[in-house]
C-alpha cells in the first residue's frame, strides 16, 4: 500500500518547513515565501484532481530552489523533487526525492497537509507568518473533491461485494 504524508509546519517570518514522507524516503526543506508555495501546492493538487497539466511547485531556499514536479505515469503520479543551485537556470539538478503514488494518494496528502496547517494556525496567523493569504478557497475545493472521491470508492466497494 502506498503511503504519502506532506507536512507544512514551523511557519514564521516568511519561512516554513516542507516535509514529504513516502514509502521509502523522507525529505524536508525550509522554504521561503518568495514563491507562494502554499497556493502553488493547492493549485497543483486541484490540477491533478481535474486531470489537467500540473504546475511545478518551487520550494525556494534563497538562492537554491527545490522544484517539486508531478508526472503522470498511468494511474500513478511520479513525485520528484530536484534541487537546483539557481531557480532561473534549471540545469544540473540533483534529485532529492523520487517516488510514485496513486493520483488519489497525492491529492489527499496535499489537502491533508494544508488542512493540518490551517487547523494548527488559522488563516489570519498563516497570512501574518507567511506574508501571503492562505489558499482557503482552493483547499475547500480539494476537500470537496476528496469527499466525492471517497464516496465513489465506498459505492464501488459496495457494488463489487453485492
């Protein structure tokens, strides 16, 4: 069974700790709010949910950039984090994290990570610490998708066992 957990914590002064825990690897980085990682993460998860092309999420360490990419591979999504020494020149990157997960697992992990951050701090405190608004609308849309998806899975299980 594939498991993925995404944690967003230690948010203060425009920095947060971004951690991915996969089946085989744990990777963590301090990311600056120079790029709006929270909104980009929510947007990427929505794009996955809607089966649209997915944006990269930049985790900026000033001047080092870690780029999280989402590559469809059949029903799975290959998550890769590549570290570049200059964000503007994505050459010679070093892979930091590379694992594949079912699409639904990736979407749920992003939604759950954003929800935990929201629950721990609240949107106003996040905006003060991050310097940008919390993507509440996008997180609500993700939550609706996750609930619909879970309902469809339960319905399919009942149909198969009948």
